[in-house]
């Protein structure tokens, strides 16, 4: 790394993972430390108050560790980046307040970043020469959106979920099957040896001119089917049920994204968000898009999950263009991909 490259210190605290990262403006990761809050697993979901308290407990220690383990001179840090929305408002406030204080004390700029935009820009880590136009499929526990970037960070939302998100559907299906939280990775693993045609499940909004998503009907169909079965049935067919559920979630994501890109001559698709770690999505999307000459990029599995390196990556363009935030900026929890 050239000594003249600027460094960005970034924070991510939008949900239950506390993360601190140091990235240079060429998208090279110097440090990316993630502290996962496993305490929530016992409750089958995230407890917002507990998440906020654990962020408060961990963020200073992680910051010190990130700087010490990379032996970075703090004077070389040129900007502070932090996710500001969407997310759990208490968790966001912890990260933002800490970032504000650090930016003020170090007398360097503060850059605020949309959490979903950060997931998309995780693709630039390892692929720094990516350039629009491209479509980004953002799939996570709370969000499912298809957005198209024409230049820089300017984009339009093509489609979004009308109810449950893809990741949320994985979690709810896992709970109905008696599987632990989070459900996505568990269902993905079980589905590897299952028959995806075992159970016929609905695909909502299955019209060629509709690019929105809906998973509430699928969730209801799963619940209705399992209500008429006993525990022995679920245990005996758990792999087949997992494969059927996973296919019903992934298939519309792939079909609608590829169809829109083909019809609008978009040459590139970026996968983003926690569900982008799903093995079936990572297999099917390149296969389907490749038939039409469309390239597909997805971050390494570790960078699909919430992390601060992606926040820093999304801040690079703002840093280069001098788009800084004032210290009176507030966090907010409104859903969706937005540029702040």
C-alpha cells in the first residue's frame, strides 16, 4: 500500500453485529472486525434494546483493536464513515454517536452511508473497476429490492417486496420447521441433500411485467401445510422441505432480475445483502444471467453479512467528491435503498 493512500475508518451497527473496519480509497481492507451478538439466538430474533447495549459495550474495544492490529497511525485516517439508515434506531444511534465524537475529536470529515447501499458497494472490494450501468439485487433479513444504477451512486428502484423480505421468509420458515435462528444458513445447508420438487409452493406476482416481490403467501402456504403434519413427518422430510422452501424463495429473485436486465440491456448484476450468501442464489443467478451474456458479481460470503468494510466502500465515492455530513445529522430507520 502506498503511504499516500487515504484511509477511512468505518462503523456498522444497524442491527445486531458491531463492526469496525479500516479501508483505503482503492478498496483494500486493512482491518474488518465483526462482533456477532449470539445472545439473540435464544430468543428466535433480535431484541432491539439488547442489541443497543451490546453495541455500546463493544464499539470502543473493536475500534482500538482495529487500529492496534493494523499498526495504523491514527493521523493517517482521513475520514470517518458510519451507517445511518435503515436499521434498529437504537443500534444506529450508538454507531452514529460514536462516529460523530471521533470525527469531531480527530477534526476529520464524517461520511454517512445508507446500509443497503453499503451492501451493494461491498462488490467493489475485490472489483474496484466496476462501473454502471448495472442492476443490484439487495436481499437481506429486512429488505428485498431490485435497483438499477446508471452512473455513480444514482439509481432507481425497479422492484421491491410488498410484504416479507427474502431473509425474513427464511427465518419464519425455519421457525415453523423447528429450526434455530437465523434460518437462512440452516435451510441452505439442509437443502443441499433435499428434493426441491417435494412440496409445491406458490410463486407470487408471477407476471412478466411485474418486478416486485411477495413472500407472505409463501409463508402462509408453508404454515398451512405444516399445520396438518406431525413432528415425525417434519423430521423425516426436513431436507426435502428445506429444498422446496429455498427454491420457492430464490426462483423469483433470479427470474425477475435476469428478465429485467435482459429486456433493458443491462450487462451486469450485483448481488448484495445477507441472502447473497445463499448457495443456490450464487449458483442460479450466474447460470441464468450467463445465457444472455450478463455478468454477475457477488461479494465473498463474509462480506455479504453486515460489516464495516462495506460501509467504508460505500463512503469512498463520497470522500472523493467531498460529500461530507455535518455533526448534527440524525439516524433514521426508514426502509429502502437511499443516498443520504
